């Protein structure tokens, strides 16, 4: 008896009439010679992961402070520019009186330590184009982008205060013991160099090795060369001490960096082996 297909003039199911592809009946899954129908409840096939976007190239503008990215460094820079312009163009007698009043000498530290420590950091010894002014701009920007503005301020002013006290207290003891004249109690001492050197030492601990050690070597040579010149030994000792204070803060700074950016940032700074494959990809 002929099938329904044969009765309709077609070929039998499974064989083409002229040896071509077989005719498949609708509604019958998994027929011989045809592709299996997809299951209705089968999960969708996994899609390929999107291609990783290439990292952006060098962005030189991130080397400079911005109001939103590095508000502490940006605001402090504007303040230093204002005081430096006033020191260059203001009335000389007024400028001299302000600098004397801002000096972190032994007398002022004994009378109003907090006030004079803050006031002394409002001036740049050497002007806007001095080496420490340029270092301030780039070093504090890089440090603030890694640990934040409040912590950068703590590093800067902490180093500024500790190095100042460590260099001025021996002067007071020497005067009391008769080793120095009384005029040493009023030595002019102001500027941002102690805070900048502390931030240089601190920043080095957050950089990869290829940048860390050249930065430390350059800062160390600057401090040692000042000591060898013996022009202002107390200040030069303060520079070296400030650099050491920044290096001593590496564990704390790396902890702050991990809290801010996640553990991967800390491992990356330390050159952890777990991230080498990621860096190479």
C-alpha cells in the first residue's frame, strides 16, 4: 500500500525522488538524513567573550594637577604661586617681615609651633622656578593620584613638621650648652623642601622598580651633594632625613594604596608574580 506521500506523487520519506536530498516531514524531530531540531529548552550557546579594549596610550596631562583629579595639589599650587608672586613683586620690607614671622626657628617653634609650621610651608625658597617647586608640582600630583588628597597632605605636612623639629631642636640644645651663639635661635628657615623630599621618598615606594630606584638615587644625590657643599648643613640634613621618612612610610602607603585601588594595585606595585602573566597579555 502506497504511503500518503507516494499517493500525492512524492518520493518516500527519507529518499529523494531523483537521488537528491531526502524529503523531511514537518513535525517529526530527528528524521534520518536531516539535522536534529534544536531542543526547545536547551540553553543558548555561550557567546564569545568581548575582545579586551586596548589600554590607552600615554596621557601626559595626568602629570599635572587638576581641580577634580588632584584637588589638594591643585589648590596648594595656586596658593604657592600667589605667595611667590607676592614675594617677588611686593614691598620688600613687608615681604621680609612676613618671611621672618613664618620662619621655623627655635623661638617661633617654642611660641606657636603649629602656626609657624603651617606658615613656613606657604613660601618657596628660591622662587617658582626652583628645583623644589618643579618637583612639588609633579611629585605631589603623582602621589595624590595614588593615595588621595588627604593622605598626600598628611605625608607632606608630616615630613615637613618632623624634619623641621629634628633639625631645629639640636640648634636649641647647642645654644643652651654654649656651642652656638644666641643668634642661631632666630635663623631664617622656611619653604616646602622638607615636605617635597618626604613625598619623593613616599612616591618611590609606589612606583615599579625601574622608576623607583632612579628616583631615589637622584633625590639622595641631591641631599648628599648639599651636605658635601656644607653651605647650610642643618637644612641639608633635614632634606636627607625627609627622604628617609618617606621611605620609612612605604608599608603604610602601600596599605593605603591597596584600600584605595584594591589588592591588585598593591600586587602590581610590588611586581607580584601573579600579575606578570596579566601584564604580558
